[in-house]
C-alpha cells in the first residue's frame, strides 16, 4: 500500500489494475498506477486519484481498490471500479488512524 499522512488522519490505500487476457506472447502484468491522496472537507474521507501507467500490453478491464487501518490485519471489502475510473473516495474512515 501507499501511505498518505495527514495531521488528523492517516490512510493506506492500494489500487490494483486488472487487465483483459490476450493471446499475445508479450503479455505481462500492468504497472501499478501512480496514486495521490487528498483529504476531503469532512475530514474522515480521502479522495485517491490515480494515473494509469503501462497497461502490460492489454487493455485495463477494471480497478480493484483495497484499504485497511495499519494496525488491523483485515482489509475493508474490495471496491471494483470500471476501467475508465480515475479516482475513488474512501469515506467514513476512522479518525486518528494510520
């Protein structure tokens, strides 16, 4: 995951692109997107933007978003977003949590 640090809340997020399989011999895993987090006005929500990188030679099918508090082993339920998505807003986050 990628940590984002804020004065009243920290969050760890990761975005995983999933690609459409192809018969191409050059097919490979897509590169992780570049992530940027921005705290929202309500304070316990985080908007995570991403910029698609190398798609691995096949179109991105969708994005899977997982996040969790650093001190907890269980991830929140996975969020699946369409291939054209560029951000997700993680809301109702716990206060003072990394």
